[in-house]
C-alpha cells in the first residue's frame, strides 16, 4: 500500500478514528482497547504496567485530552505520519499529537504514537 498516492482526506478519515480510540482508551485506562490497533512492535513497548503509569502521570499533570486539530500529513512509501495540534483539560498551551500508520495484511496499524 503506497500512502503517497492517498489523498489527505482519505488519510484523515483513517487516522482520526484510530486516534479517537487511543485517546478514549487512555482516558478510561483500558489497555486492551488502547493497543488494539498497535503493531506487534508497539504492543511489546506499551505493556499494561507502562500504560497505567504513563496515563496516570499525564492525567495528573495535564488532565484529559481535549480538542484536537489537524496539522499535517507526511507521506512515505510504506507509512504515513499524522500530526495534530492537541489540547488538554488542565494544562495550558498547545501540544503535538502524532501517529505513524503502516498497512499490513489489509489493516492499518499504529507503529508509533506520542503526545508531547
């Protein structure tokens, strides 16, 4: 699957529901839901213990995820990086939410995700 040939709207339509699920699952502290679209590489990194610690830390410091606005789609032959402007309920200012998607076995998988 060549992400280079896909239109922006098509990529946003794929990425947004996946990111919505990630953020909802982290708010709920639901590890299984959070990693459902992860590659095996990502699942090995985001263990249940790691997930709990990170979510509790960001929720205490920043609150919960709030509004998210599209910023950029960065295409590569075998992956796409999606970037949003992200807000939190407690922390002032603007943050970056980013996700790298790959396509394998007919499905889109998260191979990297971070909010900073």
